[in-house]
């Protein structure tokens, strides 16, 4: 399976990193080895001094598809989750400056937190889901899918032009504003509305 990640999907996050607003979604992949194993702490890798949390809504693909029209995209997922796209920001900045791919900064082991899943039927509207990340019990990121530049069904249409989607693939839909550095002993808790979907310790 693969993790398909979207960058720059929330205006305020684009502004906080002083990035240009894209005309198309920014897409990158993480391998399945990036998934942080259940109940394991996140270890800050030795090649970075500035790993950031990016909390993101996740979508789990339940059907094989290619060139999926946005009208039919809702048939390709029935679970919604929450995760973290950990990013070695210092390394990513160096790579971006040189125009190189970001994988070393985003696809390393443990860089993808995948929390518990909720049935899509829990939500009246997937384009209006409130979510947040707490660091040491303080809210640091607070988002709603209604602020996405590209909504879930549009993202499925877009990424499936390039990649065949397979059962179990996960789409990371981009992070809202409030990304920041993690340090050893931080505790990260992710919520969709009032349901806790993950609890991670940083080491
Ligand atoms: Zn991200």
C-alpha cells in the first residue's frame, strides 16, 4: 500500500511557511515503512533538529480505481481518520532550495502517524469535519475540512489521474496552520471533533 500526501491545501498554512499558493495540488508519496507502528513512540531522527508535526485528515481507499470522476469519488472510501505527517523541516528547506525531492524529509521511518478510523457514516458532511492536535494538552493545530483548497473528492479525482488507487491506500489531505517543532517527551493527541484518534509520545 502507499500513502499519498497532499501539500499546501490550507491557505493559512501556505502563508505560515511563506510558500506560493499552488495552481494544482502538491502531491508526494510515503512508503508503507513510514507508518509509525502502533503504540510506539516517535523517535526524532538524528539527521534533523527541527521535526514538525502536521496533523491531517486521512482517507482510506476501499476500492481499486483510476481516473475517478469527483462525482463518484465518495464510493472509493468509507473510513476517515487522523494522522501526522512528520516533517524534518530543516532538511526539507535544504531540499526545496535545491529543487530536490522531499522524501528524505518526509518519508523516513515513523514519519506517518495513522490513528484509529471512523466510519464515514459518522459524518453528515465530510467537507465539514473539525479536527485538532494537542501538544502537551495545549491545542496547537485546529482545522476544518471546509477550509481545504481541494476537497476530499477533488483530491481523489486528481491523484487518481496519476496513480492507480488500491484498497488500503491512504490519502493525507494536508495540514492546517499551526505546525511546529516537537522535542523529546512531547505528548501529541489528535482529535476529530471530540474523539481521540491517536496519542503519541516523542522520544
Ligand atoms: Zn503534510
